[in-house]
C-alpha cells in the first residue's frame, strides 16, 4: 500500500471541513524500507464525518445554512457486519447459508443516546437484534437510505494492492428538538432482521432544533 509519509491519502474531501485524511494510527502502522518494522493496524479503516447546519433567515427568507457543529471519528465494525460482508463477497461467514439476495449496507441510523459499543452488537449499542432502543424513530432522524446512489462516491485504488474507499452519506432534516450522539450503518430501513455493519459515537453531541440539518458521511476503506 503506497501511502506518502508527509501527505497521507485522503479518505474524504468535505466542502465545509476540507481534506480528511487517514487516521494517524493507520499511517504510523506502515513499515518503510530501512526503518523499524511497525505493528500493523488490527481493524478496518474508516471514519464517520457528521455536520450540523442551521438555517439563517433574514426578513423571513432563507439566506443560507451555517455549519455550527462537526465531528470526525473512527467507525467500529461489528461481528454481524463482518460476517455478512464475508457472505456477500465470498459466500463465507460463520453461518452455513449465504444470503439469497444482494442487500447493501447503505442505510444510516442516528443514535439517541451514547452508545456502549461491543463487537457483538446487532443493533445500535445493543447485542439484541432488530431493536431501536438506541436510535431515533422520530423528528426526521429515523434510519434512512443514503443519498448516494448504489456504487456512487467510490474511489478506486491508485496502485496495485492499494486501498479503495466508499462514501455513504445522508442528510437528515430535524422536525423537532433532539440530541444526536452517534450513528451506524444497516442493510435495511426495516428494523426486523436488519444487520448492523459499523457504529460509532460522534466526538461530541449535536444539539438539534427544528430545521437543522445533520449530514452523516461514512467512509469505509479496504
């Protein structure tokens, strides 16, 4: 994997936040010739980028949206997500049967409280499957399919054996007041039998009022 030492590859270039590079822990795990061998990172590489914008009106006319909060954090892939990914790509995984149809991880859910993350989670912050205990189901923050089209926002590897990245993004518009604590990716807007792929808490909370937008972009690199 070719990663410049002084200019890490960008996972995502945001129009408001600018260039968002690979996590430092990843770039420092790469070994270079004539240098000591560094420990390889044990985990997938990916980030959550979240932005809150508030509408600004003048004489009752919408003028613009101002960014009032932003978060960049690492996503955490759970066992269920890894297992299903192995099924989709290799017909593998720990369960005996491969999925009967291709279902994409392109649904984003917003956490309504701080997530206690665990590798065995099957719902946001919960090891129970098909529950919405820790996710919004109201005020415009209910889980929803990403804005990006299937296959969109894909960056191909630049070198043989290099990494690719895939962005999954959704903009939510709050219809009431609430606090967003984190997010996760699922493979269905239907809660029953949906599969969690990755989840994470935001670096801080976003306190929303009606009319605010919350854009969550998840970047996964492999």
